[in-house]
C-alpha cells in the first residue's frame, strides 16, 4: 500500500515538474506576450474612422470572451457601412461643389432704367 502511495506521489511530482518546465519554456501558447493590466491593443483614430481602421481592430483575447468569427463578421459589416457612408458623403460634396460652380454665373448686369422700352 505504501508503495502505491509513493508511486502516485512520485508521478504527481514528475507531472508537476514537466508541466512547470513546459510552461516556462514555451509560455502560455499565445502569439503575443500578455498585456499589462489597463492596456489594450484596440486602437481607433479620434476622428475620420475609415473601414480599414475598423478592419485593423485587434481585441484582447480572454478565456470567457467572444467568438472571434462573430467579432470579425461584425467588424467587417461596420467597416463596409463606414466605407459606403464615406462614399455617399464624398459624392454629395462633389455634387454640391459642381452645383455651386454651375450656379455662379458672375455678377448680375445692371440694366439702365432709361433704356427701357
């Protein structure tokens, strides 16, 4: 009985040592080192957000986080909407500039009241 207990304790010790070595040598399996508390990889410009800004978003992964595919889908949909809205704003700005240029025909000629017929 004592032999079985010693084997089990020895096995637990060996597993713990192997686990610790693997943990310190290979890390936690992350591509990036863990972030310090209070920091984030998520960055957006203060103004003028474009679709490419939305596509370049990076979210910190956590154990009980969101599904990456759903986040990617939502970000892509928002990015397309931003691009479409920016295109509409650009088209309306160009159209307004063209209308303003077409309406500007120069100064209004003065009509001499004595030349009336």
